[in-house]
C-alpha cells in the first residue's frame, strides 16, 4: 500500500509540475469572478438577487466546462507517458502494470475531487460577496445539483482513459468521448425501444430519482437501483478493458 501511495503521489506531482492543474485552478477562479461580475452588471442591485441562485449559475458553468477538462486529463495521463517515453520507467518498477494503471486512475479521481471542491468554494464565495437577495432555493439544492453531474463526468473520463490506453492517441482519446457525449442526446429517438433502458446515457441522469420528480425519470419504470447497476456495469467494463489492454500492450 505504501508503494501504491508513492505512485499516486508521483502522479499528482506530475499533474502539478506541468502546471496544468494549477493553471486550471486559476482559470476557474478568474471565470467565477467574471461570471459574478457580468451577473452583477446585468442584474444590478446587490440585494435584488439571491446569492444562492448566483452560486447555482456559476457552479453549473464551472462543472460543465470542467467535464471537458476531465476528458483532457484522462487522455493525457496515459498518452503523455508514451509520447515522452516515460512509460518504460514506470513499467520497470517493482509494481504490476495493473497497479501502475490504478495509480493513474486514483490520481484522476483526486483531480476531479479537487476541481469539484474548488468550484463549490469559488461559486459560494463570489455569490455571497456580490448578492444578498432571498430565494426558495437552498444550499443543499445547489450541492445536489453539482453532485448530480458526477456520474456523467466519471463515465466520460473513464471512457477517455480507456480510449487512451487502447490507441495511445491524445487526439482520439479526447475527441471520441466528446463526440459520443455530443451525440448522446440522439438516443432519445429510440427511447421507445425496450433496449433503451440498457444504454448508459439515460442511466447517467439521476435527478428524477434524487428529487422525486417522476417527470424527470429517464425512462418508464426506471428505478434508482437499476440505473446505478447499469452505471456500475459500464464502468467496470471500461475499467477491465483498460486493464487488459494495458497489460497486453507491448512497450518497445
């Protein structure tokens, strides 16, 4: 376990030493301030707009943009090793390829968690500084709104991770998940098919289950348990394919 922790720490140092993650933190900070400033100019009076509504808007924008950042990181965390030739140094260490791959995946999850936490902090901070009106929306509503984006972010990040392992191509690892994500809405045209509920896309939307709004449940007869099980199955398939391909790959 100590050696695995060392691998994860090494991966985190790579992410920070390349300045990619710190620069993204800075970008989120400036973007949040910019969103708040624009809303303040458009809306005007500080007391006329609820802070929590500002938080909701900012958080939605930050997490939407961050979903693409996660795909980029998921792709680079694998492809950069092959591009820079450092993959050989990793594989000669006294750890299995599966352990090396899992350390990268854990680091990816840590990056995602840090971005989510920062997005919440920034949105709340800027929102409550610039606005002070009241609303029926609660802080827990906003927290739930943010957390409900996690299933989609996790799926497309692991999808990009798998494509990166299979192809070693940064372009393909980034573009394929983004294209699939963009076209996922087209599955609505087959929503009446009996096999629709087994697709991953409708099962990434958990809002109807969490809020109790039956109109937002993605398909007839859908249950929270069923969607979670489908989500887990797809995630396991992506993970197992990644592990198998990484172990089978011939590294020259």
